[in-house]
C-alpha cells in the first residue's frame, strides 16, 4: 500500500454539478429567468437589501458616546495585600507584577477587599473606601 494506490471509500464522493452543459442544468443554468442574478457580472454586498432602507438606518439610535471618557485600569485593595514586601506601589510595579496590562492608561485603586499591611500607594485615582482602608492600615495615598 502506498499513497499512489489510495482511493476514496465507495460512495463518499459525488460528481460536481456541471451547469450550462445541456440536460437537467442547461438553458438558464440554475439561475432562473430574468432578474439581476440571472445576468453575468451580477454581484452585491452581503448587507445590501435590494434598495430597501437598510436595517441599520431603520433602527432608532439611542444615547451617545462620550469621546472624552477616561478608561481606568482598576486594581482592588485586596490584591494589593499580596505586595507586602514592596514599600512603594506605583503603576510600573503593578505592571511588572501583572495587575495591570499597560502603564500609559490611568490606574484607579478600588476598595474591595481587606488591607492589613502598611502600603504607600501611588495611582491616578482612588475610591473613597480605598483611601480610608489604606490610611487605616497606616499607609499613604499619592495621586499622580
């Protein structure tokens, strides 16, 4: 047995549909009579609706997108407790430890979780509860 001897299993392959060659698929070649798609070169975009008002223009639009929105990367207080050996927590250290993905987007510290270690945290924004918990643990908060 070699690659040159291999054959498909009986009945697993079908002959392709030969249109426009007479017989059952002759004459209109399965395209029907008249109309845009019976003619050569006919094509349309997948979202084209035959000249009818497109769905995206028929649906009502709501609200707006604020172009000045600031998208923060958030870190919870509970996750900062893992960094007890680091005296000063900055966005660079958070990036190194994998808590945030990039350093060029602002970082916000949120107050979810408990903090038992004294930490000095530097970030772009803090929630009220985060500030309370950091200061209650004896740490310091610095805004960038």
